[in-house]
C-alpha cells in the first residue's frame, strides 16, 4: 500500500494486476483538492492501465469513503499454446458404403483402410508458441508460460520433413495411430474379408486370419497369406499368395498373382499365376501358370477343366476312372497364347472393315470418274483412302506377328507332363502345337514332345 497524501491510499494487488484507491473518512480531508496533483502522485506508482477518469469521478460525486475504488488494470500474460498434431487422416474410418452414380449403394466398398504411399503427408506438426508478455500496473513485465513441445509421435516407417513440420510416410501401407505414435505398417491384418471389411485394396502385404467370403475381393501389391480359404471371393496380388485351406470359386471367381500361388486345393475356380502353382488337388478349374503346376501330397490330383503351364505339369493322378474331360497344356506361356488369341480376334474384326472400306472406295472412284463428287464427298473419299492405308498396315503387322507366334508355338517342345501314378483316359495332352488323347491308362510316366509327336517315357 502506498500513501498518496494524508487521506488517500493506493493499494496494488499482490499479482500487480489491479490498483485501487481508498479515501479515508477519519483522516484530514481538505476543502479544495488538486486532482491533477493527486493523479500525478498516483501515476508515479501506477504506470500501466490507469483510468484517470475513475479518480476524477471519485471526487466529483458522492465520495465513497473507506471503499476501494478500482482505477487500473494490468495486462495478463497470454501463455503459449502447446505444440499439436494436425492429422491428415481420419483416426476412425467410418464404415460408409460407396454411393454409385446410378444412386444405388455398394455395401462391399466401405473404405475401411487408412492407406498411404511412400512420401505421402500423414500429419502436420504445429510447433508451440511463446505466448505474449503481460504488464503489471506498476509497469513490470510478466513473462508468459511458453507452450510445451509435443512428445515425438514418430513410429516406424515414418519420418520428419526437412523443416520438421510434416510427418511423411517412408513406405506404402496402413496408418496406425496408437499410444501417441503414428506409424505405417505395410502389413494389413483382418479376421476375414467380408461384410465387416468390404472389399480390400491394399498397397502392401495382407494377412487374413480366416476366410475371403463369397462375393468380396482382396487386392494387394504385396504378399497375401489367407489362413482359411477363399470361399467364392476374388484375390489379386502382385506378389506371392498362400491360401492354406484352399479355393472354391463356384465357377466364376478368380485368384491371380504376378508371382507364385500355393494352396491346399482348387475347385471350380479361375486361377492365373506368372510363377509356379502348388496344390494338393485341382478340380474342374481353369488354371494357368507361367512356370510349373505341381500337385503334391496324398491326392496329387488334377481332374476336369483345363490346366496350362509354360514348363511342366506334375501330379500323382491326372483325370479320373470316369474319363472326366481334362486338358493339360504345356510348353507355351498361357499369357503368350492369350496374346495369340487376341491377335486372331483383332484380325477377325479388322478384315471385314478393310473389305468394307475397299468397297466404298470403289463407289467413290466411280463417282469421281463421273465428276459427281462435291467437296463433302471428296473429303469422305480422302478419309477412306487414309483409313485404307492405315488399316492395311495394321493388318499386315498383325499377320506377321501371328505367323511368328504360330511358328514358336509349333516348335515349342520344352514342356512336360509327369504323372507318378496314372493318367486316365479322357485326358487331352497338348505340348506346343502337338496333341494326343489318352485312350488307355498311362502309369508312372512322362509325356514329352518329339518332333511333331508326343512321346511317352518313364517318370
């Protein structure tokens, strides 16, 4: 407390943020007041936030004796804001079905995965602020409490940007936000692929603890391990696929991989692998391999459908005692044969078009000789001539490519078919362009190409 004069005291609060005057009734109070002198004496002590009008009002109206008169207010410090993270992803992905353009809803596309690619922005780091200084009524500065830095949120497979303001992914995968750490896991794990997850399209590896259910699809750029079975679902991978309990395709569903596939059984499914395919049994399926197809185990069975491999097909038993129609093709990459068929189909499409163009050109040439072509028809005629040249060149290139491929298929002889027990009647064997129908059981044998024929040798 400061004594301004005989009857006036100045009180400043302990925190220095407020000042009050107290006019004493019991002390000497002069009849005439020099307010300017009083204000000057107060301002010698109160150097910030003083409201002089409060002092004048106190003496120009009924004087409130022995009552604190509020005359000044300091500026409180503004504490700094703590550092924080702005996430560039939804911590909880809602299971929202996809609305299709026609207004229907696809409940298989639920968008349940927070995926990123290498280099993607995951979150921004907002640094703490220093805050703003406060000022006491006495003019002294009051330092603010600076904001606290965040605890490092970096988990695995993430990094800070050069200016340390962004969290970036160092790999493709799934964002994990747990226990204050942000990570990217390139392995996605699910109990099953079905109603709870919707279709999954993941940039990384996938582990499914149970099954891929009917009507749902799983796509991955990495390894896929399914500990249960594929029950009427579709599976696609750029890497290896392991399906421990087998594949039931119901005649329409597919499993495709850019590398190898291993499974317990394949039944009524469409299978394509650029690497080897290994199973205990392949039944009534369309199976293609850019490597070997190997049926192992007690069954080691291939029966029904078409099985194609670039190199070898190896099994214990091929076909059945019921003479089930089964086709085994080796020696040519199935993808190569697909391209061959694609060229054939293009030629079937282009050749009629070419004949039609030639026919129209003849009509226009007749009109031209009769001088009956106006400017519009002349433009059409020119376009037909250009189309004839272009399409003729395309057809000739396709025919040349087709001839080359036919020659390679014709001369293909590296493929083999091996059966450690029996190849039953009803099986068709194709090696390159050579083929044979098995009419009598062939036991413990190897089938191979010799010139234009298929020979039977020991296993």
